[in-house]
C-alpha cells in the first residue's frame, strides 16, 4: 500500500539516475535543475549534506583532544580564566560517547534546519514574484545548489583522518577565506567570518540563480541573482556586523 506513494515521489523510478544528477550538477547543472523543476527530488542532495556534516563531526570529536579543544574555546572567547581553572579543564578530560553523538546529531539537525530555512525563503520569494513554487521546490533548489560545498566536506573528511589530536575543526575547512588568504588567529574578531565564508559560496549562489532563472522563466539574471544572494547576504552580513562590534 505504501509502495505507490514511494514511486510517486520518484525514489524508486527506474528512469531516475541519481548518480548522473550528482555528476551533472557539477558538469551540466542546467540539465539537472531543469529536471528538478518538475520532479523536485530534494531527498538525495539533502541526505548527502546532512550525512557528510554528521560524519565530519563524529570523526573529528572521536579524534580531537577534547580537553585541549574546550581550553582553546575558553581562551578564544576572551573570558578571564585563571591558570587553576585551565588546569582543572586539562585534568577533567571531558568527552565521551554522549558528547560525540549529541554533537553529531546536532550537526545533522543544524544542516537540515538551514536547508529548510533556505527552502522556505525561496518559497516565499516565489510567492512575491508570482512564481508557482512550493516548499518542496524551495527545498530542492536550496539542496541542489549547495552541492559544491561537498568538495569542502570531502577535504575536511580527509583532513580529519590525518590530523593531530590538537587540531581545530575550523582549520580543516580548506576552502575558507582564512585557510586560503587571511590566516587570522582564533582570537581575531573576524575569525568566525573568515573560517565560515568559503570560496565555494559564489558557486552555490550561481547554481541557485540558475535554477531560479530556469524555473521562473526570467529573461534576465538580475532577479535570480538577487534572490539567490540575499540569504547569504543576511547570514554573512550579520556575522560581519558582529565582528565589527566586538
């Protein structure tokens, strides 16, 4: 009784080639995004984003020196901590399976939530522009346009496997502004912005704009680029304001 519903979603359709879509989103994104206008298959890219983020978190926390990590976080927060308190932290050796699993699940939930917010934004933008976009369409566009970020996640996974126990997660993000150009210290006000903003972001914006242009039938790039850029502008703009006010 449940099988027809699954087939309607396109999950088990014989003519669906998920591996081809995963390759073509990098090589021929127009064809993938054109197909997604009707099929709206959001589950595959979203699953990859969620699972890969969870895998990085799980492997990192299983290998990092947890006492050192917490000590660094406290020192970089700017709080006045005595040497006795730091010694207590070093001796406590916090960590364990609960911390690892709760953080891993939290990471997965965070990625899914961000994608849902992006999807909701695209749905609302579609309503304002009188384009027939459902939340499913918005989530599909959000998830597929984020596929380039898997490049950074793959690099992070490789980095986790070869890292020393006293390594920060941010330093493993090799496509970030900080890793490629700035090399800011962890206590710098712009550190969070520089380690979060990736050179892959413009690529994701172009993919989202391309999808919007194809789906809405827009003749110019102005509106698609504006809509695709706005969520990132809000996020990184808020981070920049926070850095300037520290």
